[in-house]
């Protein structure tokens, strides 16, 4: 290694300025009134602004070179756009039981608060059946059934306690 040259020193033929080789053209001049779309007009032309950075050593990453070594000169390119496809599910072929009638019965005849909750879950199960959500339909159906069973149990328990109270109260009055 030459002691007169250090590893971080620039070469002797270096002028201190960047080489113009491979540089893009200077930016366009500044315009005080840029072109914005006016009502009823289309967007401004897309040729404004800076182009892509220069490519060294062939085609850009992931692109094939043009046939015959031709350069791209900015011709418009047709782009095929595929339509958007929305996939939706239909109603279930074998719907889950929603216990709607049972919920209405428990709401009116057994226990109003639990019956209302069971009715809400029954309607949710019916909607999940309609949109094709089997897991949601099964979960809501199971909850509605449980609430209905509890409401019927509370209603029967209240009925039994009422009968016992009336019988005991009437027997105390006769004695």
C-alpha cells in the first residue's frame, strides 16, 4: 500500500463534483400557478414531475427488457383491470333451530326479562342462519335455548311458590 495515499482519500483525478453520467434531467421549472382540475375538467396530464430513477445494468428488478433492446419512450400502455368479485354466502341449507316460538312463550308466560333476552338471541340466530354463518347461528341458538330453559324454570318455580303461599295463607285464615 502506498503511504502517500490513504484509504479514505479521493482519487487524484477526482474533481469534487458529481459526474453527470446516468443523472436524470434537471427538475422542471417552478410554476406559480400550478394546473389543478377545474370543475368539469379531467385530471392534469400525468407527464409532470420526476420520472423513475435511472437504471444501471439492464432492466429494473422484476421486469423483462423490451424485445430487441428497444427503449421505452413513454407510449401509453393498455392495462387490463379485472372486475371486483364479491363472494357472499346464502342461507344455510340445514338451518339451526332458533327457538323463536319458545322465546315468545317464555317472554309472555314465564319470565319477562329472561324471555326478552332469549328473544334477542333467537332473532340473532335466525339472522345468522339467513346470512350463512353456521357458527354464529349455533352459538346464538344454544344461548337462546339455555335462557328459555332458565326462564321456564324460574316461571315454574314462581308458580309453585305462589301456590304454596296461597295454600298456606288460606289455611292460616281458616284456623
